[in-house]
């Protein structure tokens, strides 16, 4: 083999290797680019988030909390945005999926576990998971922070610290300081799975927090967050009486412990807000041809836990009217089908008689 042939073979091998490497790299880049919801997309999101946090000079402890939150969300749902993933589905199916995923926390909270199935599904659809830990993200919220969320504890333990100086609180917080202290003396300063925190925002217009809540123990704390506005909408669909009962239960009961919380300031404002929302929904319902989909209790219960007694005890007056109307319609339809069946049998008998007579004539 000559020297020229050797050089040519080396050139061919190098060009082939470069071409193959480029082909593999391009195909891999295409897969990464086309993966908009998978793990590669999550890694790309985390990379961009780290670049932003570094560019803004965010403190290291805050960066760790943010990254910890995103990793826990990804581990729980395996998607970047769970609500966006479900948004293409019909709303009844969204409610069923949300309830199937989050029914564990619904069962842990006695107040939520006693609600009708359709209300449980609506609450489950509004719940958002947040994860905290003593190492990465220990503080849930501090005294004086602004927040309009209720936290339902799914796992882990939290500790409550009451304020020594109530001057940092808003007017409602100062008025409810004694009642808030009495509440935590009744239920304790250490809360776990099945308890809820932050319910004082229901009676506060400013949303100023009245206590500090932090993680306790090495176990991570999983909280499901319910926004005040979402709760208002759900209570409006339940009606003024049932909605007010749910609100009073959240304010006066924590898991299995009851506490005196009846004279809290701000209750009247909250009830007026729920009543106005109910009136708005009622007018909207009447303007849309009174369709049955606006009856919050008209959705049939399909869960194994739903018994006949529970359905009868939880049914509201609109559902009873709707059920009676549906029963009358079904009876009318059944009667019409029975009459058509009789007519069909008579026609068949007359046809058979005519055929027999014609055959006898032919014979």
C-alpha cells in the first residue's frame, strides 16, 4: 500500500467519524428540543432558573428553597405544570382526576371528609401542593407576612410561635389576639397531619398573619394550599347557609379539637362577601336558561363511600326539586315506551292474521 492510499484511508475514516458524531449530536439535540414536558424540559427549566437567580444575586438559602420546591413538585407530579396538563380535559373529568390524586388529604381533614362528594372534588381541584423542610425551607410564614391561603397538613409536623408584640398585626389581628391565643392553647402549638393552619385569613381584609409557623423535625412537611378566593367561590356554590357552616367549622375546629372562636372579628364581613357572591351566581344561573349544570348538588355520587343515607342527608332543596322533576320525566318516558310497545305488538298480531288469511285464500 502506497503512502497516498494510507493518507486517503485516514481522511475517509476521519470524515466518517465526524459525520457520524454530528448526526448523533443533531438527533440528540432534536430530541431535547422536542421534549417540552419531560425530564429534559425540567432540567432546562432548572438551568434557566439557576441562571436567573444567579443574575439577580438571590441569597443562597433562598435559592435552595426555590430549587427544593421545584424538585418536590416534579417528583410529585412528573410534569412542569399539572393544571396546564389537565386543562384540555372536560371540567368534570378534571374534578375526578384531582380528587383521585388528592383524596388522601381530604380524608385526613375531618371537616373536609364530611362534605358532599361534589364539594370535596371542587376543593381537591383547587388544592396546590407546597413542600417544606427544616433544612431547605423551614419557615411556612412569619408573623406580619401577607397571605390569603389556608394550609392543610398532609404529612410532617409544624410548630406555631405566637407574637409577643401585637402592634405589628392589623386591626383584625389585634382584636383577635386573645381568641387566637385561646385557640392554640386548646389545640396545642405542635400540629401534624390532618390539622390546618392560616384560617384566620378568612376574617382578615389585609391578610396579615397573626403567628409564625415553622417546620419541626427532619421529616419534610407537605401542605396543600387553598386560596381564600377559591374557598369563597365554593361556599357560594354551596349556598349562604352551608357556606357559612363550612367557614365556621374551619374557624372553630382543627382536626378533632374544638375551640371557642365564635366572637372573632371580621366574620360579618366574610359572610357578606359570601352572600354577595351567592347572589351574583344566582342571577347568572337564571340568565342562562336555568341549566341543571349550575346546581352544585345535582352531580351524582359514584364513590364507594357514598351511601344512600349520606346522599339523602347532604342533598339540598334544589336537588330535591331537580330529582322530582327528573323522576316525572322518566315516568312519562317509560309510559310512552310502553304504549309504543303495545302498538307494535298489536301491529305484529294484525300482520300475522293478514298473512294467515292470505295463505288460506291461496290454498
